[in-house]
C-alpha cells in the first residue's frame, strides 16, 4: 500500500471530516485505499480512499471549494505561485487508527511511501 505524507495540521482536518480535498501540484494515477502518514512522525495514523483527482484548478475553483480544501483565502496566492497547476486529490472513507502504526521512512521520500499491507 502507498502512504501519503501530510502535515499534522492538515491531517487533523482530514480526520475531523473538515477537509476532503488534498491540494497538490501534480495529478496522480493512484486510486483506492492509501495510508495517511503524519509528516515527521514515522507513523501511519489511518487510511482513506483516494477517490479521484480534479484539475488543474483555477483560483476560482479554489475559492468556490474552500470548504473542501480548508486553505485560508490568504494562502490561495501562495498555492497558485507554488503550484503552476494545482490539483485536488479527493479523499473519502477516512479512518483514523486508535494507535498509530510505525513504518520505515525511506530517505528522500516526501510525498509517497510504500508501507506494505494494512488491514
């Protein structure tokens, strides 16, 4: 299984159900169940379905869908400068583990990590 590395702040919003879009600078062909990894923790905190990828997104798309990605309006310019073509990775069926599961983080991994099989 592939694990997606996400900052703690955003991961908490995903687990609370507030955030259903993860904004990234590229599209991905991955679909299905993925692990959710808190950046810098060395642990898998849960799983979700990567249901679809939408984009590239315009400023208007980001503004209209703020409730799905949770980015403050001040950050939209930063995202559009950082990502030439931002994409929404649509997350569903989010499940948080009672206890995080440790994994071995390979050197240089910043977006995806192979984590083996999870139940």
